[in-house]
């Protein structure tokens, strides 16, 4: 028997705190024949790129089964649903609007509202149309302007029906993992390209913000960043310096331009050839005020010094998730309280992703994922601790609603609170979904959380 509970005085139990579940387009939608190919379609087709050799052509077939999935979301008792829009499902290669694709999202938002659930939209969750990658992708400055045009079309169609718009999800991943480390699509390995892609992603955000505000003045507008506290592998001065470098490179590189219109000092330590090209007004465009900051948190990171730079040290000691990530809930409190002290203008925060992959098994049509319940319990308490320490946090989204295509890991890792049989498309609520459902529904009736069956 397991349960999720919080102190009775916790602000997470108040009526103005938002609870939701989250997904992303490429990971769940399927219906690839109804959209333009993305960089992930190309990446998946390259041998050795995806761990299990799979692709996202079908995934959870959410485009086909979205009404069933909406029923699950509604039954869970959440306040909100965070999802992303596939750029290539809305805009064709010739620049025309894919009316069928756009209508899918209009219908989804309308149905959410009809069920009393807020729609929280992310415009870009890594699935750049391949036709833009063929023109240079995020290395091409024009892509940022194309993104603003895309935002204009979505903003016109959805307007104030959407509660919040996030421009970009985790630019770190679309820049560092995709253009610098080569782990994600399009799989480049070049430091200057990573820095240039990061700049153009942030520029795209800045260009889209006034467009979205114009079409949806009642909505909140912001961006989603992923954060990990960066710890040294030892007490040596070299390792401590490496951790500080990693913090600037992975965390502050994206947040500081947004809040202070400048890159960290580490920029000046990079060789000239590795620095991004920055036009005169770019930083002012990037540094516009935010209504909210989306925060994705999964684990901490540990670094050691290597050749006057930093190198990560993979965790070995349990508890670890199936991704090999250390379960470290106190890291969420640490990084957010640190950022709250560092930035006087830190906007209100939504925890837009938090969750874990575990080796789930179906037995008697049930999935007992007690480890995931414990993960959510610990991290919700960490959010509570953040608020107690003075950080403004207005919502929490569990990642993820559904087991899905987990990028370079394919279908080998399951993050969902709902189990998906990818052959039959059967959905099964895991024990974690039932525990969260009990917590969310009883919170709404202001009753103490009780044990979930």
C-alpha cells in the first residue's frame, strides 16, 4: 500500500497551485504520414542512432487515440495538460498551413477546455522539420525567424484558449546534445555549432514572445529550461572549478541571457572560433520579461576536471533510475533556491517536467511501480521545501502521462504513469497513476490523502 501526501499547510494543497501531466508531440503522436518529416525521423533512420533501432512513426498513436487519452487525463483529476505542437504538422515545407494538422490541436484544446482542463502549450520540443534542417537548421539564423512565423500561426489559431505558451523546451538539449555532443538529432559534434544553435534557439524564443503576446494577451508566456545542480567529484580546487564551469555552461548559459541579456563570463574563456555570432540587438531580443519559467528536473550532475575543462562522472551508487540517473530530490531544492538568490528577477516557476523511468512489468493487467510513487513523493516534498524557502512555484507537471518514444533510447525506457503496449496500444494505469489520482482528487475536496489501492 502506498500513498502520496504533503504537510497540511503546504501551498501545493492550495486551490491556486496547478497540477498536471505532460507529453511531447514526437514522442506520442504517431501519424507521421500526416506531417512533414522531422530531424528525428531522419535520425532514427540512421543505423546505430537509436538504442533499440526503433522510430517515432507510430509511438502511442495519440493522433488516433487522443480522445481516449483525454478521458484518462480527465479521470486523473488534473488541473492542466502540458503538450507540444509538432511544427511539421502545422507548417508544410512550402510554408503553407497544414489545415488538418492545425485542426488537430484546435480540437484538442477545445476538448480540454470542455473538460475543465487548462491547456499548456509548448511550441518546440526538439522535432525541427527536416526541410528546415536541410537549410541549416538551428545553425541558420533564419530558422529563428521561421519560428516566429510558426508562433504567429499557432497564436492566431489558439489565442487565449491556451493558459500558457512555452516557446522552446530545453534549448540545452537542442543545442548541446544535438549539435555539440551528437547524442540527439541531427547528431552533430562541434562546439561552435552547439554554441551557435543555442544562440539561435534563444533568439527564436525572443522573436516569438511579442507575437504570442499579441495573439494571446490573457495567456502566460515563457520558456522551459532543464536544470541540474553541478557538484564536484572531489574537494580538489580543480574539480570545484570544473563544477562551476559546468554550471555556467549547462545552466546559466540559457537562463542568464533571458534574465540579464548577457551570457556567462565563461563565454570569454572559449576560443574565439568556438563562440557564437551575436548580432547587435540579439541580447535585448532574448532578454525580454517572462511571465513564467518552466523548470524540468530529473537529477544532479557530478563533474571532474579534464584538460582545464569539465567532464561528467556517471553515478554508480543506487538508487538509480533505468536511465542510470541518480535519484536526488534535494537537488531540485538546491538549484532553485540558488537561482532564486542569484537572480532578483526570477519569474514565477512551473515544474514542467519531473519523473523517472523504471523497469515496469504488467502482471494481471496491473503495473506495480512503487519506486515511481516514492520518486514523486520525494520530489513533491522538494517542491514544498522550495516554496518554504521563498521560491515562487505555481504548478507541477508529472512526466510523463504515457510511456512513449524516449528519443535515443527508443522504447527501451518507460517514464509514463500510464503503461502503453506499443503493439496493441492498450493503456493501463500504473500504481503511480492511481496514487497521484487519489492525491489530486482528494486535494480538490480538501481531504487528507489516504492510501491508494
